[in-house]
C-alpha cells in the first residue's frame, strides 16, 4: 500500500524531500502544491512529483504525511490549514529553522487524531527553487524534530523512520533549546556573512575593487549570504530574541578582540585564536552510514502523554542519533520501545541517561 506524501511548497527543500522519497521507494506517492503552479509542473517533469493539488487543503486531504516547506512566516497558517483538512492519523510536519513560535501556534489548533511534529533539516544550499532539488541533500545531515508532551508515539516513530530511510540523522530537541542553538550555529553566521559581504561591497567604493581579490576564505565565509533574503527576514523576526542575544555576545567578543589588537596584546590574541582552532578541530565529523555495531535498547513504557518526547529528548541531549525506533508488544495501556543506537559508547550513554530518568532498560547487541 502506497504512502502518500504532500509537499506544500515545492522549492529546494520540498523538492529535495520529494526527490529523496521517490528515489528511496516506489511505495511513495508525492502530491505537490505551490502558490506558483510552474514549480509543481517542473517537479512533475523531473519525476519527483506524481500529481499536483490545487490547494493546501486538497493536498492535505489526500496525504498520510504533509511536509510544510514554506518560509517560516507562513508555516503556522499553512500547517493549521493542512491539519484541519487532513484525515485522522495524518502527520503534519514542517522544515522551518525556527520552532518555538511555530509549535506554540500550531499544536493547539490541530484536530484530535491529526499529529503535528515540528521539524528542521540542517541541510540546504545557496541555490533556490525546485530546479536545485537534490535527493542526496539530507544524507548524513542532522534532521531535528521537536516532540512535545502531545506527540503521539506511533506518529513520531513513523516520521522518524521515513527520515532515516533517506539518510538523515534524526535528533530530538525541545523547541526553545532548538531556537537558542540554531541562533548561534546557523542564524548568526548568516547575518555575519551578510554584514561581511556588505562591508566588502562598500569598501569597493573607496578603494580598488576589493571583491576582485576575494579568495577561498572570503568566498567560503560569505557563501551563505547568497541565500533567499525573503526567507531570512522571516527567520530574523521569528527568532528575534535568540538572534539578538547571539549578536550581543558576538559584539562583546569582537570588542574584546579590538581592544587586544589595539593594545598589541600578542598573548591574548594568540589565546583567542588557539581556543578557536582547538574548538574547530574538535567539531564532530559527519556521521557516515558505515556505523558499525548497532545496539538495541528495550524500554517498557506506559501509554501516556509525553513518554516519546521524554525519551527522545533525553537521547537528543546527548547528541546521539537513533538509527531506528520500534514499538513492540503494544497494548491499550503499555508497550515496549526499542531504540537502535550505533556504537557501544553511545548506547551506554543512552542507557545511563534513561535509567537516571527512572526507566527500566535492557540493552542488547543486534542479533542476540
């Protein structure tokens, strides 16, 4: 039986999701909706969209899973419209790079039986539009989900499994923690790239064409400034508090550096650069799919609100990817959750964290 996926917003991310699912299995049917019908037509011509919908409601009514892939300013409205048109059991998720406002606005408006799970793939490109869609975009990329006390266990498992099937490393994080984290690792870098690009452009008016001298470092640093301004305006305003905090902290650090350079304080400058070098070299490498031994962690759980979010958020806080989730021996009131965790060190950390939260844990290697 086919799973029908609706893509609302057939651009880079929506098109790449469509392409990835179509490449992964013939069991997916993809319905596309876009305010510009030409984008859906291009997706159909590429073979990544099976058919077009005339509205958000039409797309959602036919779907088992709906991905809302539009600028963050539109996500709450479009998600609510999709949820109200969807049949019971449908999962609504989004790809917005802010989560607190979206989750808070959407969850209370979702009808009983329909499930909303916030999402944010940490993947992208300076290119835009369905023409840039790439089925490999999510491979080995972190894909963040933001479960809450209302998140249904079966719905989360289904969405998690779909995303891991296209190569994503799925992590759970609370919406507020998500926004604080991405302000530093994603939103602030984009603002800095834009400011640096504008600084270089303005200096061209006063000196020789400085942009003609741009080499690899400058190009790498400013590459993300080529992203969609419309999208980034919405992000700045939606995640305003966290971005302002990050800008203020960056300003303090730049001012400190300015004073150190002004004072010709070689030791302080060296310390700053060495700490940055050490931090950069210690960044975790991308997780490949040759992950070695998998470990199974079995957790008896009761069927009550918040269990899936509590467990997945505990694992997400450790930065550990759950390779697969399965619900076993489910009854009306209880069941067993099985997590597949790559590498013994990770599995030990997960088991310890869950035991500390009061769960019973049985850890086994795969196959025995």
